């Protein structure tokens, strides 16, 4: 298994690691700061720097098909490092930080809308959540104002763990209707935004809501009889 350093510290940008496998599927390391695609959040990009200074560009990060590690996907034609080689794993921090900010903002959005979450996506500079809402009970202006107020509160964001049994006893914690948190490992990680939101999540997030920055609700779409899609974007520039 790959040691997932990003689970404990989302602000880690680099780490030293050893190559444990390299082949058509990609490159595996014994430890990594690269977040793999999952939970609506894209996989990290970046590079693996070898001891001699050469670097392998990583264009995506995914969970291994067998579920026993993380695969770093190199750009086409890249020379693969040898198994046993020591590398420095470096994520594209600016992109990751934007994803962290947007992912946390989507949690704020979910706290404001009274409806189960039926889908979502974290994008680079934008994001969306789909809600089980038969009627249009939200509007762009009001949601933007409410999000701005929660961001300005600069509430701390933290992670904690509960057991599978504790989660089963509190079904209200699970807002997503289409995807359930993974069980079976014994514990589930919760994202807590102090006084605002508490729900299972394995993604990477900022430390305080003030770090998100200005956002705007760009569009609310009807995507079915019981589905409304709310789109967000950073309001920078």
C-alpha cells in the first residue's frame, strides 16, 4: 500500500519516495503527496524528480485498479524510473490549492441547500453540486451572499475519524445520495467546518474558510424532475 501523506497534511507539496513499480499503468511509490482521483476531486498533477535531476511529468493520479495503492500517470512517451529509485514527488501546488479551496466551498454550499446531494464535481477554478430539489427554492444572488458570509466567517476546517458503527448510527451525516462513504476499514474520515458542516469526505481541503476567497454562483440548472445543478466559480480577476 502507498502511504498517503496528503490525508494527514493537505499542505505538503513534496516528499521523498521510493519507486515500487513502473509500467504501462503508471508509477507507484511507497509514499506520496499526490491525491488520486476520487470523491469528485481530480487527481493531482506534477512531477517526479530523479536523483540526477531528470524529471517525469505526471499528468494524472489514480487509485490502483486492484485497490492496493496509488498510480502516478506519466505523460506519453516519458522514460520510466527504475524500481528502487529514489525520487522527489512534487505536486502542481497552485492547481492543488485551487482544488482544495473549491472542494471546501462546495461543502459550504451543501450546508446552505435543503436537499440531498445527487452528484458533484470539483474543478480547477469552478465546481458544481446537484441537489434533490423538485422546485427551484434557491437563487444565485442569495446563495452567493450566503456563501460570502460563510467564507468571511473564516471558520476553522479540521478532520476527525469515527468508526463505521458510529457513522451507521448517524445517517444524517451522509448528504450524498448516489455515493456512500467507504466502509470496511473500521474508520471513516469526517470533514468538519466549525459550526457549519460535518460530513464524511476523503478529499483535500483548506484550513479555514477565509482561504477560499471570493466566489459567485454562476448558474442554477434544472437537470431532471428532482434535480437542480448549482454551479460555482471563483470571482477573482
